[in-house]
């Protein structure tokens, strides 16, 4: 089983599973608030988003079919890494079940307040298309780092697609009982690790064009074996990104805690 097969399958499974969870959770919420007649619009928007994702993949392939460019590849991989870091942070912030439910309720209430099925359909479209667009970018970056669109990569995508079709049925049955917190934490960690790996790959692309210097470090053979860029420049940048990510997460968590304390302080006098 090749590395490309595993990584491609995991990327598509992760993105598809998150989209399914969002749609299933929103469908359950709409039913709970007495807006079950809007669920068809929800599913319709999701299906349109899937089709739009395929169109986006085709356009990306056409527009990116020119001559080989290490610099362009580096920027594409960096963009994918940035999106992975963003989604990883988003999942960690939303891993609190109360925060996740508040987020879904807020989004659904916004759509319902507009009083049209188009609002619900648009909500589903953007929720799913975001995942589809990210998947296109992630898979393309993976193809770049693995040396091309190999049979293993396509096989991984096909296997993940079949698995998602099976999971869709079960997710609809148990959407309200899924342990979201562990799922969010695990997928967040996976994305974070892949983002750090991609940053090292992007640095390597720039090093091949002599844009960034190359300074080998001790134990480079081991680092290469585990898929890392064994240079001081890449490891330094990755370490700084890790520090910045943890610092940003700490600040967000602190701000959220202060906001909750402020809300409690406002509610208590009113009681």
C-alpha cells in the first residue's frame, strides 16, 4: 500500500466526513426547530457543491497544466498548508461540544431568519464546497509532493469515495450521537501534521531554485526517512509555525474564556 494511496484516501475521507457531519447536524437541527421541509433544499445545496467541486478540480488542472515550475509548486503547497492549518485550528476551537452546537445553531438561525429555501441551500453549498475546494487543493499538493498523479493516488481517492458512500448511510442514522469531540481532535492533529510536512516540501521547492539556502543538519537520513526536509532552514520555519500556531490557539482560547465570563457577568445581575 503506497504512501500516496493512504494520504489521498485519508484527505478525502477527512474532508468528506466533515462535510457529512455538518449537513447531518444541520438537518437534525432543522428538524428540531420545525423546519424539516427545508431539508430538501439543504441536500440540494450540498449536491450542487459536490458538482461545483468537480468543476473546480477540472479548471485547476487546466490552468495548472503549463511548464513545470518549482516556485509555483512551492506557493501551491504553501497555500494548501495554510488552509490545513486554518481548518486544524478551526476544528480545535470547535471541538467543545457546546461551542460546536452554538456554531451550528447560529448558522442555521441566520439562514432560517431570511425565510427562504435559497438561504438554507446556500448554507449547505458553502459548507460542502469549502471542503470540496480544500480537497482539490490538498490532493493537488499531495500529487506534487509524491511526484505526480500516480495509480496509488487515484486508487486512494476511489477507496475513500466508496467508504464515504457507506458512511453517509450510517451518519444519517447516528448523526446526533456521534462523539464529535474526539473526532475533531484527531482530524485536527492529522491536518496539523500534514501542514507542517507540506511546509517542509514547499521550502525544498524554493531551495531547488536557490531562493532559500540549504544547510544540512545532523541525522538528516532519519529525517528524510520520516518524510521531513532535513535542512536547518526548513526545520526552523516549521518550528516557528508550530510556535505561532500554539500561541494563536492559546490567545483564541483565552478570548473565548473571557467572552464566556463576560456573558455570565451580564446574565447574573439580570437574574
